[in-house]
C-alpha cells in the first residue's frame, strides 16, 4: 500500500495563514502581548529589530527649511517638537528682560519665577543704558543668575559706580537662555581644595 506524506512546511504555512487572516480583518487592530490593542498594531513589551527600519527618505535641510524633533514626555509618549513655532515647546528659550528704573544701576534681586527644579537659566549678556560716574575706578558690569526659594533670580550691577546723573532712570537689558533639565545631564557638584593657591586642576575630568 502506497502512503502519501504532504509537505509539512506547506501545511504549517497554510494553517498559520488561515489563522491570521481573521485577525488582520479586525478593525480594532492587532495586539502582540495584549488582547486590547489601541491602534492598528500594538506591541506590549520590548521589541528588537535585527536590521534597519526605514521610515522615509530624509533630505538635507536647506537654509529656509524648518527642523522638527521627536521627544519623549513623562508619560513615555513620543511627540513632535517644531522649534520654529514661537508659541510651542522648544529645546531652549531665549528670554530678554528689560528692568526699568532700578536703584541707581543696581539690581540686587530680580525673581524670574522660572522653576529651578525644572529648568536651567543662564545669563548670556547684560547692558545698562546710562552714563556712570566711574572716575578713576575701573568697573565692568557684573550680572549672574542664582537659585533662591526654588526659582531663578538675577542680579546686575556696576561695582564701585553709580549713575552720573542720580535723577536719571536707567534700564538693564539682560538676555537669558532657559532650557529644560530633561535636555541636560546633571553631574552635581565637584569640591576642589584650592589650598590657598590661585591655580588648581581637577583630579579627573568629569567627562571625556
């Protein structure tokens, strides 16, 4: 009696195809690791790609083109970030403060109300628009940002100088760069013993 053995690979593929066709026909989507997919295909768990994944052809940016970034928020969602939109989120913010009529040329403490736990604020430049009574004392503008009570503050002054005309009302123009701490790595503080010297070097670089 002659026995007939079908191609086992063909049988397995046919069974797999017949079992997946109803799934692909679902309008709710396909889930791997989940029985309730929220989109067309949802993978609940890790995924490994052995080769490359091509999304689309990305052309070089030209001078007039805008750039868009993809960021991950606190809920592990990927969002598009268009830095050309002045009212949307950005990688960094340039904020100019114009401080009118301080005490002479002195801004002791200006509270920006920017949350120091969420953002980093750097003072980039500062200028004052009134003539000073410098006389023989050379002076340069001093300005800096510091943290107080959880927010960023700014101080600005011309040490050893005041308005040449005490009745004039001057203006400080201070440019700051503000960016989220999520975009930077915080290394903390590095204590250095100067040992009463004016020069010193770090034991090891904090990054190399």
